């Protein structure tokens, strides 16, 4: 039966453990999304999200189902920044992701930033369902515009929602919406002078050595003296906040004046992920 508006088509990928290595066993592309699989130098499978035209135009809708079977490992990245082009008729570009992780599965979601161009409208929804022994590290990253062209908060609207459940229990609900026409983006109560915003969500079992390793890396990123009397927020090239939201959830948030200011943070996280018990290598080493 062909897809209908009430039952839209979804792109799909599934990774399973096959002879000691994680392999892509299901791969279904629905335009404008394209799934690429570069060679992996470890037991983990690497899948890259790409799109025709290098971004999303108004009205584009990407729907992706991700399944990582028991014991399998996946790194999901993007080919480049996801550019959201202007909307001339009020239409919204949308991206929906629904992920399921099996027992002891590992999923690392590490995309390039979403770049919200002038007059663009963008909405993203993510849901992830985990087993108690599975591990998820998810990066959510966006730019205020085409920073190299001096574009800042010229987009029309942004809405993002993330839900993570462990054994059916909701442990992460993160919602964010911003409309520059209704808010002063450069206000200290909003973004001040920062233009790129980077969030990391780590969800797993506190008894899992992999979770403990990554939690320690995130905890080390906490800025020393950030609550001191002489700390000036705007004077910092990059500011970082880290918190243990639950026993099994860590959240890191960073804001920076430029993408390069976030490079050391990315490198530390990727270095930890390259450990043998995690991905076993840094799949983004050549990229960054």
C-alpha cells in the first residue's frame, strides 16, 4: 500500500551484530534523505545522513526510523551542516527521528550543526526508546545563521523536541522554541553574543563502565570559577554548563561565538568515544 498523508513513508536503518561486527542490515531511503555508509575501522557501523541539495527547503519532511539491535554499535553523523533554506510561503522544514536501542546497544548521534538561514522555518522531533542496558550519546547543534556572512538570528522560527525513554519510562524531555521576531535574540536572557549552540545528552546505566567513562569526560568540561564574582559571561569565547539530571542522564550545553571555539570540546568527546569498548575509533577525525 503506498504511503498516504495519514500514513507517511519513513526512511529506515537497522544495525545488527554480525560475526563480531555491527552491520547495516536494513537501509531504506526516502527523498530528500539519503543514507550513506562509509567504511568503518572498528566493530561499529557508521551511517551518514545526506540530502539532495545539501539542505532542506520549506515543506521538506524527513522521517527516519533507527534500530540498533542487541549488542550492536552505531555512529550516526551528517555529511555536512544541514542548511535550512528560506520559507517564502510559511511552509516549515521538518525532521522526525524515532530510534530504538536493544540490550547493550550503543548509539552515538553526532551531526554537524543545523544552519538556520534567513526567513527559514524549522521543526525537529526526536524520540528514543532504550533498554536499561543500552547507551545513547546524542548531540543537538544549531547555528544562528550563516555566520561567515554575518547572518544572525534572521530565521523565522525554530522548534526542537527530544524525548528519551528507558524501559518505557520518560527520562529526558527537552523542548526548545524560538522566534526572533518575538524575542530579542542578543539579550543576555536569551543568547547574548553567542551564535552556535551545542547540547549533549548521555543516557545509560550508571553501572555501565561505558556510561561512567563518558560521564567523567562530560563532567570535566564544567567551567571552573563560572559562578565567581569576577566571571564575565560575554567575555568568554565558549561557555559550558554540565549537569547530572538523573542517575542515568547527563546533559552538557555549550554556547560559543564560533564553531572553532567548540572544536576542543568536540575533540575531547570524540577521543573518549574512540576507546575500544565504545566505537573503537574516531570516525570524524578527518572531518574535524
